[in-house]
């Protein structure tokens, strides 16, 4: 069973680089789209139904 609070915090921490304004300078990096896709793939696999 997934602990929803823990899962939510984990998703927020894993994705902060992609939405927190403190990281805005990183958004122009050439690999940022690939990095975001990789994070989303891992999160979706980890949160998927079992």
C-alpha cells in the first residue's frame, strides 16, 4: 500500500527542479527536457498499480 503523504512529498522533491523558480536558470539547459522525461517515467512506474 502506498502512503499518500509520503508519495506526495517524494513527487514534489523529485520534480522541484522543474517547477520551483529558484531553479529557473536550469530550465534553459539542453538536457532539461530529457531529464524531466526520465523523472516522469520513474515516478509513473513507481506509483503505478501493482
